């Protein structure tokens, strides 16, 4: 009896996906995401104000974050929450470590970025970055109701979840703050610095 090539292909695909999930579990286990509460040292950047300001926004856009507000007078830039990319979304740049990628593949994790640009002198600025990490925690189902399938339905690298009711029906009160992502914050600051110096 000859094996059906289609069934073999499906089996191989399923085993490959299972292997990837098991690898992700081995990397991060059952622990919390590898986030840090340690503040990241601000970057001191030499450049024109407009160039620095634009570089910050361009860097966030390039990582898929959608700006919530950008107040040039106060130097504050904040993004909306973004559901972090999973292992197969190789184009995503919203995580900095393999452990974080593995964690966001097993749970619904989102990140939100805050940048503060402060003048120090003529054409010199201090740029700080804080990345807040949150995890979706489904509410207990009501009697006779159905539990939210948030960890399945909220998977989209291009979705921002600051107002998730519009797309998923998820309540923002269900997001649990885990801490800060120091690795991603450092990566963002380095990239901003590179952007500024590349146009000078």
C-alpha cells in the first residue's frame, strides 16, 4: 500500500510546527518574559533637533509601532500597544532576543514604547527609551458563557491593541504589566543614533 504524498506532507508540516513550539518552550520554559525593570541609560546624541526628532519617529515606524502621541514641545513620543511578533513572523522587529520571540509565540504579549527627547545644549540631546511589556490575561468565563480565545485571536503583528474592542472584543483591563524590555530599548536607542549620524 503506497502512502499518500499529501498525507506525508501534512505530517511533516505538523511535526515541524510541533518541533518549533517545543523548542520555544525549552528556551523560555514556563517563566515570565525576559523583561527587565532596570532603567536603560539614555543616549547622548549630537544633531539638529528636527533630525533627532524625526529619527525617533522613523525608528518606531520601522519596527511596526503606531504612534499614539508625539509632542515636540515636551519631547515625548508614545506608541500604542503592539502585539509582539511570533517565531514565523521573521520580518518583525519588535522583540530583541530569541527568548522574547519564543515567549510571544506561546502567549499573547504586547509592547509599548515611550521616548523622551531632552535638550542638553546646542545640537545635543539626551534620548531616553522605555519599553513596557504586557501579557494578555483572559478573564474567567461567566456562568454559561464562553472564555475569550485571546491567545488565538489576538495574533497579528500588524495589529495595535490600545483599543482592541474594535477588532477582537478584548478588554484593555485584561492586560497585565510584566515589566520593561531593556534589550529592545537599548536596540532602539542605538538605531536612532545611527539614523541621526547617517544624515549628517
